[in-house]
C-alpha cells in the first residue's frame, strides 16, 4: 500500500504555543488529505478535508482559526494548532488519498500532542 | 446522525478460531465504499479490506473477508484463524462518493486469547 508519514510522532508543548504537524504522502500524489482527531479509547473524528491548492473544508464544531490547515502540494499537508491548550491534547492522524486511482485512504502513523 | 454503527465494544476469540466483527451503515447515496481498518496499540491505522457498493462479490484479503449484505446495510468483517497479533481495535468506515470523506464507527476491541 501507499506510504504516508507524519512528523513529529509526538510533541509536548506549553500552553499558548503553536504546534505544526506535517503529513506527507511518500510514494503517490494525494489529491485529498484528511485530518482526524482521536481521544483515548474513542473513534476517529474528522476535523477537516483539504484538496491541494484550495482551502480546507472544516467539520462543524472545528475552529478553523485554531486548527490551520495548509495543503500546498500534492504530497504535503500541514496542521497547525495555534495557541494550544491542554484540552487540545490528543492523537492527530492524517490520511491521504488519490480518489482518481484508488478508493482507499492511507493513514499516517499519527502524532500525539500533549499540551502542558 | 450516526452513519456507521459498531455494536460490539469488545470481542474475545480463541487463537486459531474465526471471529466476526459487526458493522452496519446508513446512507442514501447509491455509490459508496466500505472499509475496515486495524489500529494496534501503536496507533497507526492499517487498511485491511475494501468493498464497493456495486461489487457483486464479497471482498477477501488473505484471512480477512467482508460479509457484505447490501439490503441489510451490513458489512461485517470476518477474520479466520485468529492470531495473537490480531489483538487490536478494528474500525469500520464508509465513504459516500458524493461527500468525498470517510466516516468511522466507534470501533471494536478484539482480544485474541492463547
């Protein structure tokens, strides 16, 4: 299957700082990338969908000014958690797809964010 | 509205036996895809199997098979000859082609006993 990487795999930051998470599709061009959030022992909740070169579409209840998403190229999307607070601590997972060639979404390994 | 339902929070199976994980879904879109992912304790999401709404035959991938009953809107995952390494969370997901995104069920934690 296709390979998607995320960086960093874990991060600890102080409250009020911003954190950027990168998601890269390593061996295919991702026309669409997705960002999910997962709390312990819960399912994945879709935060936003981004298509290369256009603005991300955010799910209801997700603050677009707090969770900035950039999908500048077909292989890279970034999620920036601005002014992070302890309640933002979570497992963030990205996924990538090229709907023209496959129906499958391929997931990154996830980033565990802890805000102190 | 919840579109993907996994009614089994946890399941136990004896090693080498088969197990069925339930998944039902709800959609009015005639074109959709159904997916199963495995999430071990490391957190990565591992793609297991895919079934398209127009596929005539049930999908199979090695020890994984998908029991697709379209009229009942169910897409159960069958794991044959369970192995200890199969212990993980399993998520059913659906993509409606009109929406272009994927929604997940609550997950089922499978524990394989030696």
